[in-house]
């Protein structure tokens, strides 16, 4: 089975980009806001990769 992946999508009408984190079963796990450039979007992916490994799980009841 394939592993999770990030997909970067360009807006159809604007020069903006967003990313999605896609699970191996093709379900969307996370989606960003729109970025003004592809470079900024890639930096967003890199930031998520770094923060996610350190993120705590907080249960709210």
C-alpha cells in the first residue's frame, strides 16, 4: 500500500496554492489555507512536517 503524501494544488483562477495531506487510502487528513505562491505553500508543508511530530494530543470533553 502506498504511503501518505502531500498534494499541492493551484487555484483555477488565481495565482494561489494550497496543500493537502492525503492518507494512503486517499482520504484528506489536513488541508491548508491558500498561499500567495508555490514557494510559500512548500514552506507551509515543511512547517507542518516539523510541527506535527512534536504536536501533543489534547483531549477536550
